[in-house]
C-alpha cells in the first residue's frame, strides 16, 4: 500500500472496539473498589445548621462519612479559579464539600464511602442535614436587579463586567455611528440553558499504593495532565508520584474540561486515607444538578446600517448567567462577545457583558462555548436588516463579508487566549455560493409558493459563523519507533471519541512513510506524556496533530541520518516507503525502519536476534566517534511541541428548510445543508461525523433542550424523561460540502472542526421558522407550544 | 440512582404469587416489564419493601382472540400484541395505539396490563381500554373480579388494583361491524408520551350513517377523558358530518394542564385538531370496513 493517508476517509480504527462493548470506560474499572456517593443539597440557597450522620452509621458496609470539617489543609480551601481575568473582579469557587452554605441544588455536602454504591446511597438517605433556607436568586435579569445576593461579598451579583469596543475607520464609537446611521433597529434576544450531556457522566477511580507512596487516578476527563497537577497540589503529593489516566471517555463536549471537580480531589483523598481503591461514578441525576450547564444569555442589540444592508455600527449588551460559581472564569461570555462579528466587517462594534451569579448550576463551556449565542445574535440581526430593507437575506450577508483578499483580518478584539483576534484565512463569498447551490436557495421561493398552494408552510433559513479554533498555549507529541518496526505515538491531550486513534495515526503514517497498521496512538495518559493542556476549543487536531507531525519529522530526520550511515548514502537522497528507508529511485539500497531503530540504540546486551546488530562487537560503529554522538540520544524517538502564535479561524455556513404544521405548530426539518471550511482535511469522514454530531446537538438546542428552573431554584426536568435531547428520529440528514482554505499558521494547514456543527443551528432554525411563519423568532429553543403562543400573540 | 433495599420474590406459579402478594399487602409491588417501575425505584421515588416479579408466570403471557374481543395476559409484551395479526383484525385500535407507545426496545419488555395498572394519564392504552369499554381482571388469594374501565382508572397513576391484587389480564372488546378506529397524537419526540392524543371510534349503520362517534383523550385530565359526540355528528353519512363541531365538543370536555412541555391552551387546541383528524380517520376506516 502507499502511504498517502493524510486527507483520506480512513475508517475509524477505534470503532470496532467502542461499538462492540470492548471500550474501557471509567465504570468498567475497579470492580472491587469501594463506592462513593454524595449527599447533595436539595435547596438552591441555604445555610447548613447541622449535619447529623448518626442514623447512617448503622448501614451495613458503611466505610466512611466526610463533611467539610474533615477536609485537611488545601482540600479545605475553595477549588481553584482556573482562568483568572482582570474583568472577573468577583470570581468565586465552591469548596469540595459545602462549607456552611449551599448555593445551588446539587452542591455536594457530605461524601459517603461504602462497600458498594447501593449501600452508599442507603447511607446518604439516612443523613440529616438541617438547613436554614435563604431566598434563592434565579433568572439572570432577576439576579441583576435583586437585593438578595448569591455571595454576600459580591454586590449586585455581578462577577465580571467587560467592555470591548472597536471604533469605525474614522474613529467613531459604535453608539455614535448608530445614532447617525440611515437605518437603526433595536431588539432583544434570549437563549436558554442547555448542557453537554455526554452519554457517560463524570467519574473518578483512585488507587493509592502505600508502599510506593504513589497515586493512580483514572478520571473521565478532557484533561488528565491538569487534573494531575491539581490533585498533586491539593493532596500535597510530589508530581512524579501522581499518575492520571483518561480511559475511554464516553463524550465530554466541554463539561469534562472543567476540573478539578470536587470528586476528582475527594475520591483520591479518600483512597489515600482508607488505603483502598475508591470509585465514584456520576449518575444522570447528579450530572444534571452538579456538573455544569451553558448557553443562557439575554442580549440587547442595537444596530445601524445603510440602505445596502451594510452594518455601520453594532452595539450588544449581554447578560450572561454563570450560575453559582466561576471556576472556569469568563471564557464563555468572552467567546460570545468576540466571535459575534463572525465573517463580517462591522463598521464599529461595542460589546459589553455582565456575568451574573444565580443560585443554579455553574456554567462552563459546552461544545460551541458561547458561539451559538453569538451567532444567534449576529445572524438574527442580519435577518432583521434584510426584513427591514426588503432585501434577500443572503445579499445582506454578502454585503458585509470580509473579502478573501483582506486576510489576515484583524477584528480589533482580544480573544479567549488573551491574544488579538486576527482571522488567518477564509473565503466567505465562495462558502455562500456553495451553500446557496447546495440548498437551492434561489429556487426556494417557488417551492414555498407551491407548498402554500397545498396548504403547507415551509421556510428556509441561513446562518454563518467563524470559529476560533486550535487555541494555545501548546500541545506536544511523542513518537517512538521500536525495533519491531512499530510506531508508538502519544500526546497528552485526551480523547472522548473523536477518532484521534485514527486521525493522529494518519498524520504519523503519512509523515513517516509507514503503513497505518503499524501506528498506535495513546492519548490522555500522563504515564506516556506529561505536558498537555486538554481537549476543548476544537484544538486537538490543530494542536496535537501538528505537534505529532513535528515530532515525526524529527524522528524521520534521525532515521534518515542513521540509514544514510548504514547505506553509505546522502540522507537527502533517501525516502521512506512502507516502513523501509531507501535511496530514491533505487529500491534495492534499503534498510527497514525496524533495523534503523535497532541501530539507533547502541547496545551492550542482546535480547533478540535483531538486537545483536546493535551490540558492541557487531562492528557497526566507527572507532573515531562515541557510540552515541554528541547532541544525540539513543533510540529512534522524537518529541516536539506545537505552540501557535494565535488561534486559527475555521468557518462555515448552514441552511435549513423547515416545515411548520399550520394547525398543530409542529416543526419539522426537511433539509439541512452545511458548507464547512476547516482548512486541510486530515480525514473527511471524521470531519463529517463531527459535523453530524454537532448538528444533532444544535437541533437539540434549537428545538428541544432547556433547563427548567422554577423560582425556588429547583431544576424541574433533571432526567432524560423531561430534558429532551433529540433522538435519531429528530435529527435530519445532513448534506455537507467542504471548502478548504488552509491555515497559514501551522505546518499541516489545518483548522479545528470539533464544535463547528453545533454553532449556527439555532440561528438557522430560527431563520427558517421566521421565514415560514412571518413572525419574528427571538428566543431559543422554540417548541410547538411556543410557536402556538407566538401565533396567538401575532393574530 | 440505585434502588433502596427490597426483598425480591420470584414466584413460580400464580397461586404462589397471590400468596406472596397477600402476605406483603401494602408493602408489595408487582414487577412486570419494569419499564415504569424500575426508573421509579432507581430514583427512589418508590420504595416498596417487597418486589413480586411475575416474569416466570408463563401462563400469563397468553394473548387470546375470543369472539367478543381480545384478552391480553399480564405478561404479554407491547411488541407481541402490536405484531399480532389476529389481534389487529379483531380490534385494530390496539396496534394503532401501540405503535405510538415508547420505542421498540421498551415495547419489547413493557406489558399492556402493566401500562393499564400504571394508569399514566399520558399513556395510550388506558385511553384505548376506556374508549372500548374494556375491563381488567384482578386476582387475589381466594378470588377474582373484573373491573370495567370506567371504574378502573381512579386518578393519575392510580388504579383500582389494590394491595394484594394481581391484574391477570385485560379484555378489549372487538370492533363492531361497520366501525373504524384511529389514534392520533402529538408528542415532542418520536415515542415520547403524548402532549395530547385522541383515540376515536366511529360506527355506521347499514345505510352508512353515523350511529356512534366517541373519543378518549390522552393527557387531557387525571384519567382518560371520554367524550361521546354521536349526537353532535347527527345521524348522517361521514362526508356531511360536522366534524369540527364534534371536535369542539371534545375540547370542551378536556381539562388539560400547563407543564414544562406545553401550555394548557396549546394542549386544548391540539385536542381539537387531533379529535377532528382522528374522527375523520376512524370514519374512513368504518366506510372501508
Ligand atoms: C423511555 C420510556 C418511554 C415511554 N413512553 C411511553 C409512551 O409513550 N406511552 C406509554 O403508554 N407508555 C410509555 N412508557 C411506559 C411503558 O409503556 C411501560 O412499559 C408501561 O407503562 C408499564 O408496563 P411494565 O410492564 O413495564 O410495568 P412495570 O414497570 O413493571 O410496572 C408498572 C406499575 O404497574 C404495576 N403492575 C405492573 N403489572 C402489574 C400487574 N399485572 N398487576 C398489578 N400491578 C402491576 C407495578 O407494580 C408498577 O406499579 C415509556 C417508558 C419508558 C421507559
């Protein structure tokens, strides 16, 4: 076989394992471990007056009960605020177990360890916590106006406030520009809460080796390296004595980049104290009330534009509900406010957000991470401008596009990585052309009229986005070729089912010229790679992909040098094909990589026949030089890092045709089309899979999912019975076309693709429903009952 | 999400099951398909001290088509009843309704009788039993009684099956000649409990004029809501009946409530739309019968 692998739709190699029940997820580990369970607050806001555990002490199989008072040293402190920001003036984080006060339903108060989970839950049910109820703060607007405080020392419940402003070319601010614009519009938009909802919840398994004073932690996480540092710090252990492994992870979608979760430090601590393996596997109800949510925002928009639909000035004020705590900082509203301009050249832009505390589950990034809200805002604005001027919606977008010759394009904002928001490449007019063709935009009015004659209502919608992907600071890759010719690739970044075992192997195989079958990939295991950031922000392919490519190039260079010695050739004349180094054009002068690996490691002791060739009497080395030359290392391996100057910007445009039932108000997606540009494609099949999954989640956000809190701060739909995620039957077939504008920022020319599918869906569906119904759609999600209400109000 | 402790009983005969149920009384619960009970246990919303698993009572799995109707045993799964051709021939409404009950995997385990005893006002089968005027056979140690549908559903998630009683079968009367049925509903997602649903039955005389037009509404009150609209339709051929007026009459009977998925106003509206659609469908079936 050839080694043209980069860009090929190679079947996912992990699937046979994952799809036939041979995955190894967190709960598959430690079958004999003790089980932890938690007493969680049933109240949104309360003081803890007393905790009475006496009734639980009789439970057979009970091992330990811990409250905050039991926690030592650094474990008794609040959990870290992971991403500080100067605008986050009042950042607050929770204690691993509640100290004196609870601030949302689901906050952990007591940890119970027992022989199994059943008994642990029995004990939990017998623990009496005496609460003094406080008035809960629910709803972001209510919180912003409330005298009741979530944290007594956070006035107005405002955790952060940030303004970014980009003046017009002639130096005028957005407000001034809007005042003098030929046309202006002002409106309000609402997006509700949803959540990542991975199939597998969180989970931690820890085992303490007392003889070795070392700790191994398995966590269903998106960042094993950072969990490791957090655990070592919290438990006061030397870093080399802590190993953290992410086993197979059944989805993350952002919620597992949050860390350390209370359970991630408490379970290892209990394992150390008890000298026993301890495991905690989150159940679905826990996931609803004690992990993280996202999306909820209220946006106030003012826009000024000219007769051609060009946006002269845009002012957006955002109220962002971040829940009870801010462990992940203000990344979500920063992304919303900076990705809002999308593919457009906005004359002048002012964005202001207040990030507000409420007595609800904390908010941390969920796939898309603030962008769905941003795109909803910008694209609703584009549609409103079109409606106001009577222009085609695509024409208004085209009038505002950044043109292909304007890259790199500086939006004048500071992005989530603390660096300037400069688009590296893209071709938005071409994307739009492709999308219109794919969905049949220009022919749609006829279809709509035809449907109307049959008494049917259909509508078409569009949404465009730009996504900053591949944020730094860095990732690394390690590549080792062993004397059996196998290639072992590792990166510290974790996987949650995206297909890294395939796409990273494709990169390595292509770079090294070896068959794919010989390459294996390990991710998220600190025993193999200790330095990493994590999997989020559509960064795995860009960051680890490039790092692995760079590491492979180092190994390749070394292999060629050693082979050149062996073949008495010039390394520049050598090539690697099918795992064999040979002189270009003369396949007979060749040496397999396996042999090169043997030669790379001068040996005193032989352990097999191959190894004999590298031993000291084999006559392979020159007496004039040391066996390992200066500046060289034994072994055919290489490690390298990729650290980008700034993010790379993928983009895309989606369109949908929906049908609304004139009587029942049911909403059905008839067609869904995607044009997607993530630069060079490593594996188009995997990219399409990512898009399909993203669109499915987007459909959830647009039509089904919301977290329904009542005024007491109780989550009314904390189960899959009432939190409606779309089934396969609700997700449309996705038609996809790819545009490839390579990123000039990285060696492989790639951009991230992980989140793309989800980002514009709410905007697209709103646009299509609005087209079908002729009623402005300004809040998402929308249910048939909502649409019915809107129809009533409009008539 | 682990159930609290309970004693598990797996009786091997009906008599043994009734003995155990008699012995456990209020503290005992029957476990049939487990599709409703197990989630309740796992969420600790129910904590019976004894679970009486009837899954070994193979004799209760029978589905018998009798001249007057269909008798469904307590262990007959939704899927089995749904797929049965003789059942569909005798009473087509069962298949029409069962296709709307949950998803195939749940129908593979959930039982028709369990669904009736569970008495969820959003469930399809209670509406079917109520519309057809069927009954449930309840056995206890030393006795058996047949409870007509009208008395069986006593409230949301409440039925006439008392402590110590086992529902051994349900009886669904056969479709009379020149009659048709239909089930229409709107659910948020495929297989979800309906926001609103209508089971309809229309019967015609020899001149193909309407002699019966009745519906049962799902999610429209604490128990299945029955509405007889024969009078509203008049003694006319289906083509000239005022189905819209009939639907309005159904709407008036319904008492839907607000919940997180839909407003009461929307549900009431749906009941009207679906009643008209279901009645028209049922009339068409009757004409084809
Ligand atoms: C995801 C999901 C979606 C669903 N959607 C729908 C839907 O759309 N429509 C619908 O109608 N149903 C739906 N169901 C419920 C399903 O139909 C259940 O199977 C049914 O309600 C109960 O049947 P079961 O055999 O599983 O009963 P179980 O769960 O075993 O028992 C339910 C209750 O009835 C009692 N019981 C059961 N059998 C007997 C008996 N023979 N005698 C006395 N008491 C008895 C039990 O003690 C218990 O209280 C859904 C279930 C799930 C999990």
